C-alpha cells in the first residue's frame, strides 16, 4: 500500500466516523457494519505503516521509523474498539460514536468532498468480517 492509498483510507475512516455514523445512528445494523469496515481498514493501515517502519529500521532510519509508529499508534486501538463495537450484541449508541471520535486524531477531519456516496453497500460487512475471523482461527 502506498502512502497515497494509506492517506485515502484514513480520509475514508475520518469520513465514516465524523459524518456517516452520526447520520445513521438510528440504524444499528448499518452502524455495526460501518464499524467492521473501520476495523478492517484501520488494521490494514496499521500493518502497512508497521511494514514501512520495519523497512526504515533496516536502513538505519530509526528515528523516522519510530516517528511513524508513534503517528500511527492510535490506528490499532481504534481498530480494536471498532471491532468490539461491530460484534457486540448491544445496540450501537451515541456514546460509542464519541469513543471513536476521541481516538481519531484531530488532523483527520472530514474531507471537504465526501468520497463515500452510498454506505448501504457496506450492509452485511460485520457478518462477513466475523466469518473471515472465524475461518482464520
């Protein structure tokens, strides 16, 4: 994944958290599906950043690698929270959205132009991600 793709994914994450989850708070299933999308996307971003940091460590750019790790540390904890919200039996609430917003760094604002036009396409993502996790175990 290139830096451009990583930034696009982070923009999508910010858009989902700051705009789409709030708009669809009344639809519990869709909110959980969006949380599953967040979890998968953030894990990919975190793993890609870690891969880049390891490559920089091999070239003795330790300070650059450490800076990237510090910059992306929030992604894993947010992915874990989103995953737990996606698979939780309780209803998605505004307090859950507030937790996600707190974990998202302030530099990741809602993009001026939205890129996700139809969040309905993610319906069923939580069930699909859950099945993938169960197959891995």
